[in-house]
C-alpha cells in the first residue's frame, strides 16, 4: 500500500517520533481503509435513495420521491466530505467500484423500512469505527467520526419516525398526507 503522509499533529512530529513509527503506520493504514469503507457506504446510500426516489415517483408519491432525492444528495455530500477529509489529511483513497445496484421495494412502507435499515447499518459502522479510533494516538480522526455518529443518530430517528407514521397512515389518503408533509423538505 502507498505510504501515507500523516497529518495528525504535524508531519514533523511524525517523522521525529521514530519509536512509534510502526504503530503509527498501522494506525494510518486503518484510517485509510476506514475512509475507503466510508466512501463505499456513503455512495451505496446515494444509490439506495436514488432507487427509492424513482420507485416512489413511479407510484405518484412525488413528495416522498422528492424527500428521497434530497436524501440521496445528502449522502453524496457525505461522500464528498470524506474526499475533502482525505485531501486535507493527505490520505490516499481508492474509489469504490460501481456495481449494478437495483434495490427492490414492495411498498412505500417497505422503502422507508429499508432506508431505516440502511441508516442503522451506517450508524453501527460509524459507531464501531469511532470506538476503535478512541484508542488512536491523535483525536483528529475520532473527532471527525463523531460528526457522522451524530448524523446517523439523527437520520435513524428521522427514518424511525417516518416509518411509524407510514404504518399509521395505512394506504391511499393517509399516504397522501405524509407525501404532502415530506414534500415540504427543502434540503
Ligand atoms: Fe450518509
Ligand atoms: Fe444517511
């Protein structure tokens, strides 16, 4: 793997600290692999919400579809944030391959339940990574991860609430009320 220029404190600190070089290298390796996984998961979420956007649009639920479209764009923003982080911290990245992605949904409720599962999956991932990073020598990466741990908590709560409301709504007029509500989302 390529040598990574660590930028936790300063590069000079790193070079002068020969006694910890092996450990720091392995820590850098873990961070590089983690960033690549984070990129893959965020782009997977972007694909997921794009499938959801098209599915809901074809059902005539334009408000829900627009909500999923904005959610997809938020996931892409997360992906780009990780790219920016890699640039600033001088971490080499390996962009994930683009496999065919075709998420199937059986109903609007099913689409929101699968969205909730997707957010829980990312929440578990960021949480376990954050847990691991607390043992690292420099808090920079852990601080960065905390932003996404909190972000996932918000998204899980939001999706959980939507799932509950879609269940209560049942079908037809109830769904259209939620469709109207979700159409209000602007970002
Ligand atoms: Fe995300
Ligand atoms: Fe998300």
